[in-house]
């Protein structure tokens, strides 16, 4: 597949798009992961986003090896994150293989969960967003503090609309009423 991809690249550089398309397709058929990513890259450069989406979805659904799934996820995450349907497919595949993922794969899973939680927040599906964030926080690698902070902020954003009281940072002190035996906290009772 590498010689096919190189030949396709040379054809693309020469301006022979028909030959480049055929060679990239052959490269894709001979190696679904690496050839497929090269073909998808070609489609993206040509502005054929609909076909790019189909190819990436096919690659994600067809991959069997954890290493290949992680490679595709890490290579294409920036582009995938802009397409909700592909992001859902990637999240589902990563969730299936979660116990087998490396720390990099788990980090991508957590980022996917955060992006999906933000979509749920926009749609008003707060409980689903909370579940996504909590599941991801349980799997976050120890060296991914930035991702953990993002997930926690998404968790709080999904949680806030469901809270009965609007919590604001105030200077308050606990007062004990003379007629009550329990402490009274201003703003909460």
C-alpha cells in the first residue's frame, strides 16, 4: 500500500486527479487503516467532506485491533471532533475496547466523552452529559490533568441546570437560630 499511496501522491502533485483517485482507492482497499487514512486525507484536500466522512466511519467500524483504533483516533481526532456522527462512532468503539486501551487511547476516550457531553448540554440532556463525564473521569489517565479539568467543568455545567438553588459564591456564615437545634445556612434554607 505504501507504493500505491506514494504513486497516488505523485499523481496528485502532477495534477492528475483521476489517476490519484484510483490509486488512493487501491491503497485503501489493500490496507484499510493506513491506506484508508491516506485516501480520506486526499478526499479532505479535495473538499469532498461527505465521502471523507463515509470513509472514516467505515474505517472506524471495520478496525479490529486496539492499536489500529488508537492510531486512527489519534491521527484524525481534530477532524473527527467536528463531526458528531463520527465522534459517536469513535466513542462507541473506544468504549467497547476500554479495558484494552493504552493511556493515549483512554485520553482520546475522555476527550470524546467531554465533547459528547457538551453536545448533550446544548440539547438539554443533562443526565446523559453527567453520565458521560462521570464515566470518562473514572477512566482518565493520571497524567491528563487538562482533560480531567475539562471533564470536571463539563460535569458541573451539566449539573448546574438541575440544581434547585442557584449557587453563587457569597460570604456567608453559619448562624444558629435561637429556636432551632440545627444550623441554618443563609441562601440554602
